[in-house]
C-alpha cells in the first residue's frame, strides 16, 4: 500500500538510508506552471537541521523531476521525481540491527515481512514524508489558483497550549519562529521546553491545527468518500500521528446539540451558518465554511536514555539508541499536514469534476 488518493494518486518509494526517495504523482492536471521557488520553500519547511530544536541530520532535499513537466508546465502525464539522501550515517544504527525499539515499527514490520531495514527505520521512517511535501506543494499550486489556502500551525506542545482566541493569535507570524506557533509568548515557551528536552535526550508530542480557507461547497460524498474521512486517513497515515478531530471534535463532548448545532441563515439570498462547530463539513460534504481540524502527534519514540526491550533472538535487553532524531516532530510536521490536506482537497476537486461535469 504505497499509493494514496482516488483520481490524484501519489505513489512513493525509497528508504531512510537508501540512495534516494521519490514519488510518482499521477492524475495531476495539465497546464499548471511549476513554481520551483515555492516548491523549494515548502521543502525547506520540512527539511531536517533547520533549527536547534530539530534533528541534526542535514539534507538539502532538492527535488529532481524526471517526467510530466515540459518547459516549466505540467503536461498531464505522471510526474516522477526523486530526492537524494546525502547525509546518511548508517553506522549509527549498527547497534540496533537486532533490537526491537519500543513504540517503533521494528517488531511489527519484521513479523509481517520477515525482514527489515534497521537503518533509521528504512521504509517506515519519517524520511518518506519529504515525498509527500513535494507532491503537496504541487497540489498547492493548483489550489491557490482556485483561491484555496491551507494554513497549519503548532497549537500545543506537551501541556503548553496556544490561545484559541483569534484576537490573540497572528497566523502571519507562523513562520517567524522555530516552533511555527502563531502566538509569540507561547512559541517562546514551547521552544525553550523542546530545547531542554533535546539536551536531556527526551521527547514530547502535541497537536498541529489546520485551517482550509476558500474550499467550495460540495467536496466529498455522504458514504464512503466523506471529506473528513479522507482527511482523517491522510493525517493518520503520517508517522507519529495518534489522533484526528475536526470541527468541535473531542474538545466539546460536554456540550449539547442545542449548543453545537450550526443554525442556517440567509443574508442577501446567500445561505450561511451562524456558527461553524461542524468545521466546514456536514454529512461528509464541504459546506463552504472554513474547514478546520487538529492532528495529535506522540512524542518521538527514540530517546537517548537506557530502555528495556527484546532482541530478535527473544532475549530481554537494555540498550541506549544512537542516531539523530527530533525531540519534537511538531515544527517539521506542519508542512506535512498541509501537504496531505492539499492532496486530499485537490483529489476531491478532481473527483467531483470527473463524476459530475
């Protein structure tokens, strides 16, 4: 299962410490000007080594296109691309060749396939998400032509929570700090906390919140292609994700239907809702309001302290991991979440056009 999407289909390939990773994006519309500078900025937002609170691995993450683009414009043919792995230190993982790391895919992968690449997790590594960001950047180029904007930000790190009041946050400052939080004081507190955990060899999780603006009415379907279901599947397929909610979600479970129902109103012959507790999706179909959702990430499983586990010989062991890892995935996860959302929204735009026009 290396392919994602209905009409717009992304197939990714490669491992963390292989020669390269890459993808084939099929179903991408023709006639789209490829903004290389925008693509580079998106890749930089995800790339390792971008700040003192991320992994020390240093990859340029340049994207090389092999097909589907002619004279800077998409042709409608499959777009194939590669991203080289240059800063690999596979020797750091030699001590883990026979170890099943706690909360990793080591054990389940080896039991399912009978083999595994121990170097950085191989195929199960978050390194693969660079492919998703590249494909998502292409999808964003189409969406912005249609006035659709996807904005992700870090809303929680551990017990540090960004204010929900829009008057207290400024989405324009998300990229101004290493954490990608739209509230300056909270961002500073988050960064200090992550930095301390990095020094201690520990890790922490939290949430990424996302807003999709300008999405038209009618994306999604009422049964097996619900828009929120496809968004949820896209997010839960990202490494380290433990949960997804949209609209009022888990946060308002104590409220009643009378409190959470979005009442309709007509203003100058245009039907809208007075509130948006539904998060822009009703009955599996977008209703024209902003779509908003949250994605919960667990703490990075690799921590630099002694842990107990089992090796592939079935022996109980104590080990201390080597290698380079993020103390918190959230800052680099923001562009990944946005990319997967962009792929889903464009896929549903194409799906609607295919079925109903």
